[in-house]
């Protein structure tokens, strides 16, 4: 009886270890109602002040496209904040557009209730960047950047002074064509609703 119990314990442990390894190394991940096998090349954790330098460099090195969906997008016009990190990120988007990249942005219309979003939207549109408000029936609370159909940056970080320079925030940079493809489909769905 002891031998049968020991064999059963070994089989169950083997199944659990196998399932854990399968899940960790590119197994099936639940994504809403659909499942997709999503592998990745690398994941970089971006907490607090790590976000800005990594995202700025990723945008500066982009080659084809930048698709951004944000709840909050700020640009500060006062001389005191002219070189703020948020402004530097927005300026990187403009430089990318000037290099010929496909730059598209979706922002939540809620940010315009305080009247500070029109200015940055008009500035970006003036540089040829296509920018839309989200569907008025749904809040776009995501903070998503897809670069060159290869890199996804997603997490809690808005493009505002408090989010980038003061708050505790957590985001990740995922280098994976498969993950980028899935998020690109999501972005296109949002774009079509806007």
C-alpha cells in the first residue's frame, strides 16, 4: 500500500511540475474569452522612475510605428516645466513622426474636462500625428504603447508629471512579436470604436 501511495504522489507531483513549467515558458495564457499561446523574448519591469528613460529610448529607437493609448496625456507649456519628462516623451513622438513613422494616439475624453488636453492634441495634430478621443461610452484607462509591432509597454503609468516623476507606478516592457500582435489587434479595435 505504501508503494502505491508513493507512486501516486510522484505522478501528481510530476504533473504539477510539468504544468508549472508549461505555464512559465510560453504556455497557454487566458486573454478574456480567447486563449493564445504568447511567447516572449524578454520582459523588463519598469517601476517608478525606471519608466521614463526606458520608454524615451525605446521611442527614440523606433523604426516603423508607435501606437499609444492613454488615459492621461499631458504637455506643460510653462517655462518652468518646458523640459519635463512628460514633454520630452511627447517631443519624442513628434521626432518619430518627422522620421516618417506611423504614429497614432488614442486618449480618453475625460482628460479634456479640465481643458488641458486640447492644447497637446492640437500641437500633435499640427505635426501630422493622428490622435483620437476614445468612444464616449467607455473610459479608456489603459496605458499602452506598441512599438514596431515588436515591443509592448503596458502598466499603470500615464504621461503626466505625477505618474512619471512622483507616483509609485508599475509597468512592463515586453519584447515579443506575438504579444505585440495581440495588443495591436486590441489597439485597432479601440481605434475603430473612436
